C-alpha cells in the first residue's frame, strides 16, 4: 500500500480531499403553521398547495421538505410551539442574487397568505455535486 506523509495510507488521504463539487448555496426556510390572528393552524393540504404553487415553480430543479416541530418567543414574551415545515434549497453560488429574490417572494407570500409573523431563513455556502 502506498503511504502519504507520516504513514497515512493513500486511501485515507483521498478521504481528506475536500473539493467535492461546485460552489453552492444552501437556504433553509422555516414555515410555522400557527396563525398570528389565533385562527386554525395552516393545514398540511394548504401547505402542500403553497409548495406546489409558489415554491416548486421558483425551484423546479428540486428541494427537500422536512416536517418539523418548532418553538419561538413571541413579541409578548410567550413561547409559541407549533408544527412546522423546513424547506431546503440548493442552488449554484453564481445564481445566489436571483435565487434570493425568489426566496424573498416566497417568504412574503406565505406571511401574507397565512397571517405569519415571519418565515425563518438561514443561508450557508457549501460545495455540492449531483
């Protein structure tokens, strides 16, 4: 077996190689289901319709959807616990500006349609290969 450096087998050295793909951006969106006006929560069928009408057309190449359960502190200091959805979007770094505009439209649409205080968003840079 060939060795690298201080006795590291060549096969292990390959596992340390970090360039695995192209520069991508990962955005995670967090959709709560409790309405700010105290009305009934957003039902699964409503969210799936929103996914089909708003998110999928903006990201037709694909996405990942996770069911969740979240909590946050409201403006009144009370903890709100609710069923939630997490949508994970991956897209090339070079398209980040255009995709960010699409993402903000999605957030605005959900907040308006379902009386939400906000839709959480987190972004990270990574490398991906498909």
